[in-house]
C-alpha cells in the first residue's frame, strides 16, 4: 500500500485506505495501473501511477492495489494497461472516473472500489447520436440526487454498499431498481427492491447498509414502470463477496458499468446530398431538403439519415469537382447545396422569376454540376448586393464570424486568389504561394479593393451554415441522427495544404492497394499526411475538423479508416495505384535480403523489359515505342529514357505525340501497355534510403518475378507475405492508437469506420477497443473463405448494408451476372430455388429483410435499394443508379433520384412495406403521431403479423428462410 506520510504540524492525520479492484485478463508482460488527478495517483503522469497486483478469484483474474488518502479526499482516475517500463499499451475509453469519499468517514476505514474496465462500446450511449437524439428524453430527466453517499454506518459489523449503474434508455415514469438475494434488495421481488436515484449523465445510484451476514450477495438491476411492468437485465446475476481472511472493508463502491439489456438496434437510409430531388430544389439536393428526407425517414421507421461529404470541392471549376471526397476546404460547406430562395424574405420579382426558370431548366435526369453551381452563385450574388449590409452587420453574422474566422478568412482569401489567378494550384500564385498571417490579413482587409468578393464568400458560408443548422436541428427533434462523412484526404490544391503545408507530404500521393473496388489499386492523388508533425499539437487540425462537423452531425463515417493504421503511399509522379508502399511500414533491408542470397537489386527494382515483351505488347509498332521511350540497357533488354521513366512523363510524352498524329494505336492502349512495362518490377527501392526495399504488390504476377530462379522466388514470396501480412501489425496498431483517440475524443459524435478491402489483422481488435463501428457489405465479406457475407453472423458493432456508394446498387448487381446471381441464391436461399433474372420487389424484400434482422447495431440502406421494393420505381435502368465507379478516377458524380421526396411521402404503400420490415425485425424506430378524421392525434405502434404479398410479379418460392421466420410480415396498427 502506498503511504502518504500524512502529517499536519506535529499531529498525525489518520488516513483512509482506498482499495482498487478491477477484473481484467492481460497477456504476458502486461500489468494494470491506475492513474489519476492527485499526486498519490501520479497527477495524470502514468509513469507515477499506482501499479496493481493480480490475484485469481475462481476463474477471474482481478487486479488490486491500495493507497492511503485523507478523509476529505476526492479525485478523478482511469485504468491503463502498461508494460514493464510503464509505457501505455492500452487505456480505457469513456469519461474519467470520479471518487468522492463519504462525508464524515472515520480515519482508518477501508473503502473498496469495485470497477469494470470501460470499453469503447461502453461510451457509445454518451455519444450525441444517442444522448441528444435517440435517448434525448431519458437524458432530460431531473437529477434526483448527485453522486455521493447518503446513508451512514451506525453499527460495528455493518457494510455500506453503494450501487451505481449506467442506464441511458429509461422511458417516462420508469425507475431503475437493484434486486437480489438479501432482504435489503427485496429477495428478488422488484417492488421490494432498492430504488436507485438518477444522478445525471445516465447514471443511477443508491446505497444501502448491510450486515456481514448478507454476503456473499447475488443481485441484478431492472427497470420498473408505474404500471407494474418491469424488465430485468440479461445475463447471469452479479456477485459480491467479502474476503473473510482479510481486514474487511466498511464501504464498498460498485461501479457496475452498463445495465445489460438487449442490444439497441436501428435502421437508416443513405443518399448523397446531391442525389436528393424535391419540388423546391434547384437542379440538385439542398440542405433544406433534409427536412423532407427526415420526415420520410420517420414515417418509414428510420432513425438515421446518412450523407456523403458536403464540403466545398471547387478546385477545378468544372464537373471534376463533383467528386465529394476531394475537399477544397475541410471546413467550408459546398455552395452547391444552398437554397437561393431562402437567402431573403424580400426577393425581387425578377429574381423569383429567374429562380423558377432555372428550376425548370435544371430539372434533369442527372445533376448538371457546372450549370447548377454557376446558376446558384449568379443568383446569390444578386441577392448579396441587395442584402449584404443587413446581413453583414447583423449580430447573428458577427457571432458566426467570430466562431469560424480561423478557417473562414483563409477560405475566402483562397477563393479570391483561385479566381484571380484562374487556378487552385497555389504554387502558381507568385508571392501568395506561401501563406502567412500577414499576407492573409492584407487579403481580407476592409480597405482592399476586392473586399466585396471576400465578403461574398463569408455571406455564402453563413447562409449554408444557417440552412444546414436548421435541417440538423429538425432531425434531432424528430429523433433522427444525421450522419456525415469524413474524407481521408484533401485535394493537393486546397486551402488546407496552402495554410498548413507542414502537415502534408506534398511529394507523395494517397491511394489504396488492389481490393474489391479496383484490381489495379487506386491513386486518389491526395498528399499523404505528416503524422509526426500533426502529433506535435495533438492533432489540432483533425480535432478542429471534427469539432466543425459536430455542429451539424451527431454521427459520422470515417472514410478509409485503414488510413489511420497505414496509408498506401505512392510517388507524386504516379498516376495509377499499384506501385506503392505502406506508410508507416518496416521495409526489407539490403542486409536482410543479402542474408537470404538476394544480391542483384537493380535487376529486381528496375523495370524488367525484354525485347520479346515489347514486341508482344506493341506488335508492328514496337520499334516506334523503343525509339521514343526506351534505351538499350543490356543485350536484349531495355530501360526507359529519362523523359519517360515515370507514369506522368509517359502520359505527357504520349499526349505530345498524339497531338502530332504520330501514334499508330490509341493513346489509351499505348499508355496502359507502357505503364505495364514500367510496373514490371519485384522490389520498390525507397527513394529516401537506397538500402531499403518494399515488395511490389502482387509481385508473383510479373514476368520479372517469373523469370527468377526458384531460390529467389521462394525467398521473395516468403518476404512478400511477411511484409504485407505479419511484420507491420504491431506498428500499425500503435499508429492507430496514437491518431484515432484524438479524433474520437474531439467530439461527441458516434463514429463508424469504413473498413472494407485488404484488412490487416490488427484493425478489427483496435476498432473494437475504441468503440468504432465497422461496415459490412454482403458482396464484400471480411471472411476470406466466403463469397457472400452472412448478415445473421455479423457482429453487433457493425453497420450492415446490401450496397454502398462505391459499388453498383443491389438491383444492378443482381442483374449483371447470372452465374453469380445463381450462386448467391443457392447459398442464401436454397439449392432448389431458381432466381429471377430481374431484381423484382420480392427479391429486394428478401435481401433487405436479411439485413434488418442482422445483429448489427445499424442496418443502413441506400435509397436506391429501398426503391427496388416497388415495381414502379424500377423502370429506370439499374446501371443509372450507381453513384460512383471506383475504377474510373474521373467519374462524374451526378446521380439524382428519379422521384421527389414529396412523392415518396405520399406513397403510403412503400412506407408501410419499409416500416413493416424495420419494426418486424425488432429494431428501434421513431414514434409516429397520426391524425384521424376528427383531428385527434394518436400514437401508432405497429405489431408484426402475416399477410400475403401482392407485387404484380410472379411469386418467388423461397426454400430456406432466415432464422425460421416467415418470408414477409406486415404491420397491423393498434392505438395506445
């Protein structure tokens, strides 16, 4: 026991002994430590914290330790897993714990703290998605009694037990009780149990004085309503015993974590903001359309609406900017989503007429990105000239400006310079290429000639903020989570790379290795992050991004979460995504390779180009290729000329030759074939250290590898698998545990991670530890031995969906490959079933039902997949509903839903079908009030029942059902 040596002058102060107890299983070389806010617990310096000692109690390993403290002691504390050097290996998630000793406690007493390790999952109910939206009524309860002890000990053999449980979802007029094996806990009778008091932050507490004969104690928590209904927590009973062989504690504080209930499950709809269609929009979905989308979500039983990124992407000034993951600014909202009609209550008639004419002109099948944005900005400038003095001098604008000027001023200055120089490439801006605060202040000065242009950008962002805030508040009040998207990268020519160049490695690009999305890998073109530099201010740039997002969203998706473990890094001159390496990663050293008998590093790391390869690829034009792109290297082998030795150089030279009409074949084909020759290597030499190498992805597919001797092949094959699947795991885990907690702790939003693709073994354990929710797409299973995921086997901490924005819709996927469709149907329905060639509504119903019935916390469906439930919405070709083609780096993101939100709200048949699926699966859903013919409002609860489906299509005979549940259920309304 740590002894404080507590003295006041010459008089000794008798201390209280505080004992910590925590059950936790560790690995060899790991220990548990408690660290807190007071010096006796290290003052938050883990190296000075209190190490605990392990003790086996039955099958449980419990870590214990104690300190002596003054009777008036209070502190905050947390538990850590450390190594022998007291370096932190793992820290518990959630809020810091609080310890306040009972008032008037006598010196010499023992206070025993029984704690449970707080996981990331335990923190989820405290995220704003639940606290402020789903369980918002529970969090509005009045505090009955603050944390602390109420009873006092007045008998020598008495023990005061303080019960504390977290229960975030408590309905109105319902209380929390603890019942158990002793009379003080009602002997398992709820009405005689111990009623807990609400202490705030979803914590319920009570204390009771017991006799030592009441131990060992068995108990459980339960909810008890005024009507006599109660629900007992699931799982085995909880145990509390006292070790009679030691000095027994007189005070026992039980922190029992979360009340064990059936896991909460919900459903949602996903649609890009630009894809939404309403009667009021102007060529594209707008922030205020979200109110209609929320109404439809509530009617359909959805608790969540998910969007793609909504930040400004106006880099190129053309349709390339439709790509929502290439941000011009990670803080600014996109002017595309502005409702110009809402800019003023006093729009002149000529502007109203212009808006109506534009609405009719832009009401096309797809988004016309350039025309829509240009029209909105043109109209907004006219309104700005009329309203600018009123708005810019308003108190609401001044408040907005003061809260956002750190990013707003650089953004406005960047937009001005972009338009002035006619490029976002800030390296072309002369003396403004290098950002300084002094230059910024001159650019945004009220005395500047262009101050009106600067203010216009302020004005647009202010109104975007107002409109999105209105929609976000509307969603919260309706019980609907608004879920945003956090892109992994920023555009190379962005405000952020201009203002914070030290945070980015501008000589590299970010991408992804070959995976489900693209067999050749991807090159997103974003600069990679300089994590070392970012860590110096505890990732302030990331924390600011999340703080900004949290103004509008209560949940978010982390795009390509693998990038926080490791990123696929490509040289800046690369145009494709194959020849990259992971950063961070442990390379193959020259010494390591030499020990294995690998010596000829030029042979392995330079393009292996034999004459027969060139002849085979280019046929009759092979001599033209050699003379323009290659030099003789060795007998029968070539190397690339200096002006053609990178992908960008090849592309540039080909363009020049094409302009001179010198190419005998298509430019695209020649470029692909030359790129193949350039990538015909086995090892990639580190450009920063010539003695380090990285195995080329899929090196066995290259002719360079195939021409090696068997010994070299075996060595390189082994080292390849070690590099990609073994040696990096601990490094990547440590990297993620440095970066991700900074994000998660910077806001209260619920975090989900896109973890598709080539997943290292360390990813899912780290996500589980941090309370991050993963993604499961059925056609992209994380299990290597499955072709199709099995939704009924998904883990709880996941979002499940039949498709996503980065792949075809389920309807298109179903119809594009007959053999795959048959395999899917045979595996998931039954061997005797014959699938329809068209994705008829019954097929969509079956697939959606699989997902709503999955154990996943969330089932989130692209709106296109939900529209497939009704035949009239499937007249549009399924291939036109795809949002993104990841294999095309210049894909035009322009899909618009072909039905308005107003029409969907009127379609009670579709709403009833979706609502029946959600509620029949046991997932939570927003309450709906309906009005009868007399104007009376009634709360409707729908009970699952059976009915016959009529779809206008031939019925599908489903041979094997999920979990023995009938194929379809409807909902029968009952009024409460």
